[in-house]
C-alpha cells in the first residue's frame, strides 16, 4: 500500500524505505485486522477474484489508515537524497500520530467485513 509513496524507485530501494516507515508505524493493529479480513475474503472467493490493491483502497479508509499521499507529512518523515536519488527516511520524533481508533472504526473482523 505504501510502496505508492515511492513509485519512481526500483522495488529494492522502495522496499527498504518502506521497511523503515513500517518500523515506526502506529497503525499495526489496524493493519493486522485488515490482513485477517483480506486473507479470509481471498480464501473464500479465490485469489483471482480479489485484488489486494483494490481491497486496500476500500478497507484502509474504513480503518482510518492514513493514505499514501499524506503519510510522510502526517508521520513527520523526511526523505533523504543521495547521489542516486532517495536513499533514506528520517523521522521527526516530535511528530506523533494517535492510532487509537475512534468509535466509527471497525474493531473486529466481522465489523470490517460488514463495512466492505
């Protein structure tokens, strides 16, 4: 989902930067719920009948997960550039994001499934 932040980069570089972002992500509980529901749906209707990208495009807003185009600013990340382009991300630790779901965000697999 967040690889979209770095569309111009080779997968190896983008993956490394995304791993750094993930290490400080505060939405891990929401991501775990999304992953469980995706796995269930995929197993029920078949992999060829569900696109992970499309599923995330629907489920992430329901879960209040920050969209890729807002992610770096929202979490206080700055991309550092080397000679060959982006090579690191640095987090401003003074920027925090409360990932505590509010009452409208699903808290169980069934709640998320119903909202899809």
